[in-house]
C-alpha cells in the first residue's frame, strides 16, 4: 500500500470517527423521544441513574439510554436527580429533561386513595397534601352539573358522588382545582366500569347504583377477592329472600365509627342505613369501592353459606362462614364475638 492510499484510509477513518462523534453529540443534545404526549414520570428515592435512563427509554421519552447517561456524567449531574413526579414529553431534549428532574420542586402531588375510603376521608387526605379538600367535599356532596356527564349518575336516587370516586393513585398538579380532581376520579371510575359490566348489571335487573351500594358494603366488610365474592353472594341471597342484610358496615358509616360489631342502642337506630332493622340495601353507597369489590357485586359467588363473621385467628383477621344460624352463633361464641 503506497503512502497516498494510507493517507486516504486514515483520512476516511478520521472522518468516520468525527462523524460518529458529531452524531453522538447530536443525540445527546438534540435528540427527542418517540412520544409527543405529556406524561407524568415518577422518580423514586433510591433509584439509580441507569434505572432512570432505562425507564425514560421504555416510556419513549429519550432516544437512547447511553445519551442520557453520558449527559449526566459529562455535566456532573449523576447525584443531583431529585425524587418527585415530573411532567415530561418525548418532544423534550435530554438537557431539558435533566434540567427538570434535577429541580427539587416536583410539579405534581402523588396521592393514593385506598379502596373503601369515604368522600370525607378523601377530602381529609387532599387537605393534608395542600389541595382543596373542603371544596372537593362540597362538590362531591352537591355535584350538580357533573352528574349529567354519566347516565348512571342522573337518577334521582344518586344524591352524592359517594361510591363513584374511584380509589387509585393519582398525580395532581399543585394548582389543580377541586372540580378537576372530582372529574379525574369520575373519569377513572367510568373507565373501570366497562360496557360489558354495565350490560351484565342490566341483565340481572339491577341498577348500577344498587351494585355500587353492594360493592361499597362488601369493600368494608371483607378484604380478599375470594371473600368479597362469597360475601356478595350471601348478601344478594338475603335481599332476594326478603331477609335483612344485617351488615355492620352501613351502621359504622352513619355512626362514624370503625366497629366490626354493634350492639344495644346502635342496633335500634332508626335509620335506613341500619340493615339490622330495615330490609333491602341502604339508600346510598357507604364507601368508594375498588374494582375487586365492584366485580364481586356484579359477579357474586353462589355458595351454601348464609352467614359470616370476621374474627382474629392467630393474630390475623379471617372470615368464618357458616351454613346455619346455629353454626353462626356457635362461631361467635368460639371467637368471643
């Protein structure tokens, strides 16, 4: 190989390396992800740079992990990423994303509402996180125009939004209005209660409100999906036979306590929520049930059981079933209830 050819080959290699460096730099500073929509991205305490880069790539927010990681290292940002919830999009370049996530001020507030929370409990949690819980509760109690969005909220029997505010983990902007919080939760409920579920409810000659009332009771009575299905079956069987539900959960709702069992004057309370005294369902949901409780209310399990109680067994709560009233009484005595 003559000297001229060597120079040509070296020049080509140099140009290729230079082009590669320019391409790499362009990817680091100017590339974008494949997702144009804004989305919430949560960075948890203890997450490493590699893990964050992996998730950013998986959610199409960056074009490549190596570009993101290189930018962090070359600018000394490895240990400056702050935990929080951020609004990001694939339209943002890597320097823009990094400038957001090293900011100590998270743009969103993460709130988790457990299954079975009441509107009041939700409002208290919103207040404790700096959001407008009082206004949220006011809207939920007098929803007005919001009811018109969904056909199952329009019947006169639906007075408030108790039961329809779906319990989930939400990311709320710090300046979000109470009305938008309510709207987000109603939209989530609407997405969970799909068309097939609504059709199946109608086939059973039940209203959606009746099912949500049942789900709200089941949610507060038992914990597991299996127990929810059995308990729902027992309760629907009692309603069909004209028997009183005899559930303590509606009493706790109206009395404002957390008792598993009631006695004395509580059982004589003159309230439609007292299912020991009045037959049928209470007039409205008593909590905001999760999807397991809703499914159990729609698709209960038929069993030979007619009674159940919750007892502490070896330090854990367990549901004890019985077929006859005599067995039920014996179980109550056995577990000291």
